[in-house]
C-alpha cells in the first residue's frame, strides 16, 4: 500500500523529535520533509537539532535539509499530510494557510483548538468529533488538533466515569519540564524547586476538558457543563505529568467498581487495531505509591507511551480521588496526533 507523504513542522523540537521517532517507519506514512525556525533552515536535520529523546536520529531523516516553515516551500515538496509541532503563535497562520491549500493538518499547537469547527480529537474519548471537519471552511483541507498534554490524561480517565454522573472535577498537576519545550525552563529555576504556576495552563485544562467531553449539535460542540478547578505546578521531572484528580459525583461511588470500569475501558482505536493505539488505554495500579514518572512511563511495546496509568483510587462518599500519569510528549502530544491521523484514515476522512 502507498504510504502518505508527510511534512513535520517544528521537527527539531521535543514534540517534533517524537514525531520523527514514531513516524520514520510507520506503515501508513512516510516523512518527506521537515521544517523549523529560520535558525535551523538550510541545515541538515542531524546538525540542526539537539536530539534529546531515546534512540538515535533515523539516518534518512538525519540527512534531510530543514526547510523554511513557509507555505510555498512546503507545497513544493508535495506532502499529503502535515503534522505540526510549532509554537502556537507561529502555528496560527501557517496551519490555516496549509489547510486552505487543501492539506489535512494534525496540530499539537493551541492556536486553533478552541475554534468552533476544529475538533480537539482523542479517538478513545470523542471519536464523533471527527465529523466537525465537514463544517470547516478549508475546502479539501482541514485542521484536527490534539489537546494540551495534561488534558489528554485527564479526559481519558473521565470518559468512562461519566456514566456515574460527574458534578465537578478538581485537578492538581505536577508537570515535567519537557512540557515546556526544548528550551522552556531554565535549570536555575527548576532544580531543587517546584514552580506553582504555568502560564495559561489552568484555563486550557478547564476549557479543553469541557469541549472534548461535550456533544455535537448542528456542527458545533456544546461543552460539557462540568465545574472544573485546575491548579498547575512545574516539577523537576524530565518526562511525565502526574495529576491528582478529585471527582465529585451525583451519588456515592465505589472505588472497586470505578477501578474496574476504568481498567476495562477501550474505544474505537482499540477496535480498529490502529498501530499507535495501546491495547488498554487506562492501566490501573494497585501499589500504594504508584504511578510514578520515574518507574511507570513505558515507551516499549505494547503501550508505546500511549496508555495512561491510574492509581491510589480512593472513594469517600460522593468523591473519588486518584493520581494519573500521562506521557506528556507522547500521549499528550506527538503520539496523540499520529493516532488522530490513523483514526482519520481508518474513517475515510484522510485519503
Ligand atoms: N512538550 C509538550 O509536552 C507538548 C505537549 C502538548 C503540546 N505541545 C505543543 O506542541 C508545540 C511544540 O512544542 P515543543 O515542546 O516541541 O516545543 P520546542 O521544543 O520549543 O520546539 C519548537 C519547534 O518549533 C520551531 N520554531 C520555533 N519558532 C519558529 C518559527 N518562528 N518559525 C518556524 N518554526 C519555529 C523550533 O525550531 P528551532 O529548533 O529551529 O528553534 C522547533 O522545531 C507547541 O505548540 C506546544 O505548546 C507540547
């Protein structure tokens, strides 16, 4: 089967590197071009990037010349699909221009996430939101986003619990430094420290969670009416966002029942056996001190960093308390985007 030609925007950053790692030998996709900022343009990828993730740069990508992130230059390489790992401010115009030029754009940036007809797609959670692309004004092209890295783990845990009647959600995050990008947090600030503020993160978690868990009406999302309360902190951990979640329900909930509901949950990506889908999206843990970023983020088969770990599940009257752990640059970023593209292809939206 012919593989679709892909161009990765912002390929030299942390999320871009994970895109390359996941996509360089993907059964459906073939990397034909990589772009970055003017500082990297014209250099071979291997010289332009500071490779920070496990494994080596695939040799075929290492020799690619980094292109300018500019419409005409990108169209010249004749891609079938765009994966974007650009900073939000840079992503806004170029992603729209590429979609208008007829290309499907799978984006990690926040720039278009809250637009009415742009889905924040997590195929295990809101597969029906894929239909929103039919209401976009981009002709043959479209934009599909994945969520903010903390939101991705949270909505995956909330989705199977909705049947118990959620009233409100309080989440406190302990977020890894890789969430801020390759040059995001100065070591002088984060070593031996915890920073109880991440710019715009709390608003993003609240708004995105309600949009993702909302329902479709006339080609628009009606956000879920949950009362959300988020507090975010940056911690001196390399990868993996840990989140303390407290959910209040309309009636008392049993911890054992909720644990079974979460661990048995699967969605369309599992039924379709998509290459990047983990067999079990939620892995519940019974040890009293887990999950932990250092011990429980696994990039190996069968999870590939795409499952969310949940532990310390405790019930108290109408409340359920738990900790979840999500790989922020994989399930919360590059892996999420690749899964979206696999899902769109399986549903015939990506041809
Ligand atoms: N890190 C995470 O956990 C995570 C999770 C979810 C979503 N996201 C989102 O994903 C996107 C990428 O994040 P990241 O962590 O990979 O950031 P990053 O490590 O800082 O990488 C940014 C990339 O964008 C390129 N870039 C910067 N300015 C540019 C410009 N003016 N024109 C063209 N390219 C430019 C950089 O190229 P140079 O190398 O040449 O500077 C680099 O390739 C962001 O929108 C972020 O919010 C990140």
